[in-house]
C-alpha cells in the first residue's frame, strides 16, 4: 500500500490515554493499568472478505464497524464490559491509505458508539498492518472486565427457566448483519436486574445457538413458534425467490445467523425488552411447538453465505 507510513502515523494520532490505557499504540506494546481484583475476559474474532463481508458491496467503514461489533456482541453475551481492542489488518496491495483509514474509523466509531451511562467506549490500543496479494482480512481481539457482574456462561440453564430473545430475528442478510448494534448495555442491565442462568449472542441462528446453551447446560427446551419475534426482513426474504423464497419467515427466524440479539435463559426475568419464546426442559431435546404439535427443532445449518447476496445470474 503506498503511504503505509502515513497510515500508521495517522493511526498513532488517533490514540488516547485514559485511566486504564497508560500507553496506547506507538511503542512495542501498549500498557494497561487493569483494575485490581477484576476479571480479565479475552476474545478474538476474524472477518474475511467474501465470508463475513463483501468488499465490492460494503464500505470500509461498515466493514470496520462489523469487526468491532462482533467482538462487542461476544462481550454482551457474557454481560462483560468491553475495555480495549487490538486489531490486525491484512490489506490488499491495491487499497489506498484513505481506504485503510476508513476501516480503522469504522472500528473506532463502533467502539465509541457503545458508550452510555453504564458502559464506556472501547478504545483501540494497538495492532499490526500487513500488505499482501490476498484479500482483505481483519482480526480484532478484545479485552473486557466483569466490572461487578459475574460473567454469564452458556452452561447454567435449568429446567423451568424461561427462554428469551432481545429482538426480532431472521433475514439479517438483507443488511442487518453489517449494521447491528451489539447489546452490551442491555445485557448488563438485564444481568443486574434479574437472574440470567445462561446467555449467548445470536450469531449462528436461533436453532444452533439454543443448541449450544442446551448442550452446555445438559438440558432441552420447548420453543413456542407463535412467540418468536420474526423480523420484517425474514418476511421480505420470502418474497425474494433468488435470496430466500424457498423458506418461510419462521424458518428464516429459526435458522438464519448474524442477528446479534441476545438469547438467554432466566427463572425470573420480567424485563419488557426481553421476549419470552419458550421454556427450558429436563429432557435433552429441543422441541418446536407449532400449531399445537411438538416437533424436534434441529439446527438447519443455513450458514451465513454472502454469495446469496449475489445470486448467480
Ligand atoms: Mg458469540
């Protein structure tokens, strides 16, 4: 990439110090002053051109935002407070410094967008840039804190717990898979106000992600199809033969991925922002109650395929 040093100098100019970030990117390592007695939660996520985004369609700012937001959504899934992130870019030789800056800005802006009364912005404190002949690939690692809330795992669901989602699902391929807002603040508010026994963010689709909770918790569940909030995008997909007209809106809501809403179980949640869709059961099978009959709900495995955005002519 011509102007690589200009890009790196610009990145350096974006760095900020704060209570935790004692030394941001610019030296060999960043230095953090981690709060004493708090847990450190660590995750990493990789996004690839043609798999998680399509650089011929999506802007660099939107691609950058998705990279950060996927990590932030994993923080939400454990009710963890995101603190800082480090990023690597594998940049195609053809990209301009302007393109790289927009990628970075997308990541930075997504980290800032979560800031609210309860949640501080997630800063970028380091990373690495390489230029190569391959496609665009970005990796983001995130460091978070428990900050007063015990991290919520996938293995705590118990028979009788309600099963909840935090928003309408299905059809994210129409655009929401790039533009979603990670539910960091909501996760922490829910965790502070009720007992959440297990939680996950909906990245692989309801059927698959509920399977993860049930497997980890050694339980099953009964899901009421009539209670599942189906996103208008799931209905729109059904009217589009090329993209998804072979499946019903309910099937899209059950099996499409990348909604990034929260899926959780709780014995006592009364929060109006959480929609109850079923109940955890002792018998280790996930059932879908539809028109009065219970049938096994198996992960259909409609893995996210960007190619479906560009159907063959
Ligand atoms: Mg996740």
